[in-house]
């Protein structure tokens, strides 16, 4: 028996060794071929020197959300600091030209770039669409991002690669095959210890269906799958030379998963604080209508249904007496047909609850219109559970609304926190909590609301564009050495 085992084991080990050597040689050959391709594609600048190519992997760069604001601010910051740098954006937005994308960034975010940007348009963005993977979505999208990253690498080989949208599985591809220095800006971990606890505790959420929570077998299987994915996610993430995270909440999860504390730092996302601070802040005049404004992309995790249900409950209670008219304005961006279907479902929910005339949807609106809505609003509403940061929360506070955000994630740890011992806003968790807190805010005197708004405004100056530029440059400096 022992001899038989040895006779099988030794050839197997030998064959495994040969296959490993072949794989290493193949990968090394691919790396050399890519480097050769880079030399062929590169061109010298006007002064004869080779510009440093800094590429940002952002397949949805025209989406108009907070992640896109980070992208354009990061590019503008590098253009200010480094003269011999050409910024490249890998994008799948083939329905728009480069000029239209840059114009959109200015129109939505008030960001004007100093120099032109090179766009590399990708054809296989559908590989990272969640709709393509009804099951094993995390794994499917991550593997899809590798193929999308391979297309990007073949079209343009940069010197520095920065994943600015959360596709960590592309990092080893660019580092080991592309020979690039790699960095990443993590808005939200693809998987987190909170997600593991949701499955472990068999809680029903938008990403944990009821048929799984009701079955011990499926719950255990999904938990094992999540643990495997978390291990792989930590492996690829630790390849990064520079890791930037957007909040304390994200930092805690990335440190536990990637275990790369030496090169990890918090870089708060840039919020156009000053533009909103320019809005005059005065005691509210007597009005017959109060508006409650929500600013966030129309995606399931933002939990707009919670906002709508809480608002419906508030209206039901308010109609008992003679009260000012209330209006809920939902402002956000739609990236694709899936987001548009989500908006249609939200509109149907409003009709079902009998508040269709009391809720307004404002989709992909210009920056000036956003600013006007926030200037007129009394309450700023945000309901996402474990929001990684919450640029919309900061914008609402800077504009002078009284913020009501979810009691978790970035809003709880970084944003809606006391400033110099004074209250800056409110936090809530469920439908009743939100409705009661909105009613309480509206019951406050205008003078008391003004005090809260002033405290909030003073507290958000630390999330300014200038603060982002300083911390971003400090974090990416190792990539330019």
C-alpha cells in the first residue's frame, strides 16, 4: 500500500512541478510581451521625454455619483502637481465621447480639468454588470473584471495603475503582468465582515434573499462561499502598493481583510463644500411648504423604499392637524436600464402608498439644480445601511439642511458626529425611527434648526476639495518615486 502510494505520489508531484514551471514561464513571457507592446504604443512628448502614464480603472466614469467626483478630483489634483503626467481613464461609457464625459464632469460636479484626458473605451463592460450573474454575483463580477482589465491592459499599458472603482481583482493583473506600480481607492469593500454576519445570522437583506435565510443548508453554503471569496479578496487586495480608503468604517474592514496596514490610509472623498457653504444661511421664514431632499444614486443598497415608507408614515401623522405641506424630493443618478427600472419600481411604491403627488424624482440633474434644491430644503435624508462614507450627507449639511442619516457606517463614525460638543444632525435606523425623527426636526423652532445647521456647516470643512488634494497627494507619493 505504501509503495503504491509512493508510486502515485512521486509522479504527481513531478507533474505538478513541471506544470508550475510552465505556468511561471508562460506568465513571464506574457509580461515581456506586454512590456514590448508598451514600448511600441508609447510616444514621446514635445520635449522628447516620455510622459508618465497614470491610468484610472473606472468603467462607469460618466455615472455622476460620488465615486466619479473622486475620480475627476484625483485627476485634477495630479495635473496640478505633476507636469509630465498623462492621465488615462479606462471606461465602458461608449455612448459618450471623451469631450462629453469631461463636460459632464464639469456640469455635475463643477470640476474643470487643467489638461486633456486620454480615454480608453472598453467593449466588454457587460462582464461586470450584476444582471449577468443572478447567482454568485460577487464572484462573477470579480472574474468579469479580470477579463475587462485584460482588455484595458492590452489597449494601454500604464506606468501607474489606480483602481478607483473597487475592482480589486484587476490589481495583480496590472502589477505582475503589466509591470505597473498599483494603487487603489476603496469606496466600499466588495465583501465585508458585516456581510458575513448578515449571512451567519440569517438576516434578510437586498443581497441576502429570503429563500436563503429560511434554509440552514443554503445559509451555510453561502457563508462558506463568502469566506472563500473574502480570502481571495484579501489576497488580491494586498497586492496594492498604495491603498486609500474613504472612511473609518471602510478602513476597519480593509485592514481586517487585506492586512496591509503599512500602505493603507484614510483619504476622505472630496466634497464641494465651499460651493454649498456659499448658500446664505438664514432663519427660515414662515412657509406653507417644507421640502425633504435625498441625494444618492438610484441603486438598491441606497434603500429609497425606506425613505418613501417613512415619509408616507410622516404624512399620515401630519394630516391629522393643520400642518404645512411636505414634499419629498429624490435626487440621484441613473447609470443604466437596471437603475431606471429601480426608479420605476419606486414610483409604483409611491402610488401604492398614495403619495405619488407628494414625491418628486430628479434624475441626472445639473449641479446648479442640485444646489437650488438643497438651498430650499429643510431636511436632508439618507437611508443606506453601512454607507461607506456619504458625500450626499456632507453636501446636505454644507448646504444648510438638517441631516437625518442611517445610524451606521460613515455617517455614524465620521460625518454626523458632535462638533465642539454641539449636535450636527440626527441618525435613525428603521421606518418608525425615521418618521419620528423627521416629525421632531419639523417641530423644532426655526432658531433651533438654525443652530444645528450652523454646527453642521462648521464641521464639514474637513471634507473639502483642498483637504482631499493634500491627503491624496501624500498617499500616492510612493507610486511616483
